[in-house]
C-alpha cells in the first residue's frame, strides 16, 4: 500500500499570502501616505487665493496640530505594516515550525527595520512616536 501524505493546510497558505500581501503592498502604500501627509503639512500654510496674506495665528496653530496628527497616524500605520506584520509572520511561522516561512518573514523584518533606520535615526523615530502618542 502507498501512503499519501496529507496536503498542506490551505489556511496556513492563505495566512502566509495575507501576511506577505500586507507587507509587500501595505508598507509602500503606508510610506506613500506618510510622504503625502508630510507634503500636505507644507501646503497648509499657503493661501491659494492670496499668497501674500498673513494667516491667522489661531488657524495656523490648528492646522499645524492637524498636520502633526496626520503625520503621526501615517507613521504608526507604516510601522505596523513594515515591522509588526513581518514580526507576526515570523513568530507564527516559528510556532508552527515552518522553517522557510520563518526565515522569509525574518528577512522581510530585517529589511524593513534596516532600511528605515538607515533613513531615520532611532532617537528621531522615538521622538516622533512619543510626540504623536503622548502629546
């Protein structure tokens, strides 16, 4: 008699596809949202109708606060997509003893962390997060 091994669980495969899609598509889209929020912060102070007009200080402070909140929220989404998703994938793969998936998600996490920390220092990143989360 020939023994046929059980096929791989489709739910596990669907989980890997979901996590890879979130990382591969979510990280660039969240980075784009972060960049657009930063660019929008520069455009808030200009009056398109009268460029020479002096903006109201109260309105300007409110617009700056909204810009900081938008940038902070976009930064959190970027960190979730770039760092949390591959970390969850690596931990899940390690728990389920899926060696190749664990290695792949660990490489994805190292790539995301390394590229971001080459761009922004950890002190600046921590400062931005604490400013957004705690005022």
